[in-house]
C-alpha cells in the first residue's frame, strides 16, 4: 500500500504527471491517481512474464550490420563493442519531454477544485543521463570555471572490481570532456530549477501557496566525475545518495532554515501524511520531518537518527549491497565482492578503503552489528546461510549479541 492510497481514502484528489518508476505491472491509476502525462490508461500496464523480452535482441541484430571499427566521432561519444554507442552530453530542447510534464501539471493547477484538498506529484526525468540540455542553460556556465572533483583520479584499486569495471567506459573521455559533462549536468540542474519555478508561479497565480506545502526533491544524485564515475549505479559513494531537498510554503514556518541531520527519502511519506492530518494504514519505515518544519525548535539530536542505511537488491544484472554510515565511519557490505570501510572524518572523499586493515576490525564488527540489527528490525531477509552465498565477514547472528 502506498501513502497515496491513505490520502485518497481521506478525500484528497490525487494527480500524477511524469515518470512512473514504481511498477511495470501497475500505473498511477491503480494507486489512486489521475494521470495527466503521459496519457496512459492503466490497461497498458499488463502483467509480464518474469523473463527478458526476446524482442530486445532486435537492436543487437542491427548493431551487427554496423562497422566493427567505429571510432570516436564526437565530444562525449563512448564506443561500446557489441552494445549501442553512448552519447554522454549535448544540446536539445525539451529533454525527456520534461516541459510537457510541467505544462500538464500547470494546466491542471489552474483547473483544480478548490473545495477538495489535493496532492500532486510532478515527476520530471532530468537531470538524468545523457546530459542533453537547452543551449540557453548551457550558456550559464563557463567551461573554464569547471574543475574536476578531488577524487577523479582514484583508480579504486582497493575497492570492488565492479566499481573499476563501471568506470571503464568513461575512461574513453578526455579530462576536457569530463569537465564538459559536469558543465552539462549543472546546466540540466538549472533547467529543472526553471521548470520548478513555473509550478510555483502557477500556484501563486491561483492563490494556493499560503495553504499548499511544496516539496522539491530528487530520487538520486549523480557521481558527476567523482572517482571517474558518472550517472548512478551500485558504487556506494555519497554523490549517488546525498540529494538536496527543499520544503516550503503553506504552514512551513522554518523559512531559510538548513537542516543537516540525517534525513531519508523514506521520511517523506510519513511527513506528508502527518502534515495532511492523515493516519497511515500501516507502519512506515521513515520518520516525520514535521518537527523541523512547524515547531520552533527541532528535535534534539539524541531524539533523531544517528545513522543512515542504504540497500540494493541488484541493478538489472548485479549487486546485493547494504551500507550503514554516520558522521565518522561508513561500512559497505558487498555481497558480490570485498567490503568497504571509510573514515569519513579523515577521508570524506572515500579514497582509502580500510576494510582489510586489522586495526579497524573491532570497529567494523560494531558497524556490522548495526547493519544486521537494522535488517532484522526492517524485515530484510538477505540472510541465506549457504556456504556459497553467506559471504559477509560477520553474519546476521551478531545482531543478537
């Protein structure tokens, strides 16, 4: 059950525009929303067989007819033998049709029933790879001002081999192309800010800002050249997980306040429900952010979470992973390779993996305890004891010591 269903049951009108990245078998309409864009009926979400679609092979048949000696042909071009070539950045009007997503939402805002509360989700796809942006936003940034990140030259020799394998394709790019890609990514962020401004302006025109809470957030970050990596994926570096968010308008009183506590995307469902005065139908894993937004003083530090946990159950073809980190240390359990352990105070860029250092074993043990306790409390069942799959340095049993 999604929190949207609780809102629907409480009498909210639910509106959805943009990317639906929740299920291939259901659409927004199945979870209480009226879908604006793209205009897709939930009849188009049909149960699929749990196997790859053989029609995907057609693209590879066409590839076989192309030159096997294709060379690098333009800035940002990455050649991948046997795979479609990849163009990392460029210019394009209305990338991913995000303007259409926002236009549909703006039109609906002007046509809302003001006698009924509403919840609207507007899901643009940018700033996503490949980084194709309108020229006017690219012009906001000067390539000479773009610097490569401090960790760019990290060859990750002390990190999982998959991380190095992930970097391999991007090593085709020159340093100038990496800087150009950063420029395009920043331009994409500015473009998304511009689209967000259109939504806020429409709410203001309809005199809705005084009683409407607005949340601006992303689902993930981008490595953006950190450790020589791009886009997002399994490498458990902060850049993919640490996203910014803004909450304002309506009853939000903490204007201009910056919160640097450990906040999770799982906190948004309980926050929205509490601000709407709606009781959730089931227990939610996150915490409500209301104390940071409404009350004069936020919760005391000892009353808020002190760690953040991440989880991956695989990305297409790879990747059982769990992590836990706080202000000092970060443990990454990789079910597919060696673990990672970083001292974030001494090494904020996560350049030196300490997982095999004997002097850290007792600390690593403590963080494994945290990880497994969290797994137990959140009904995570990645605990198969078979000798060929139980590869953690310290198993789930230490959670109960």
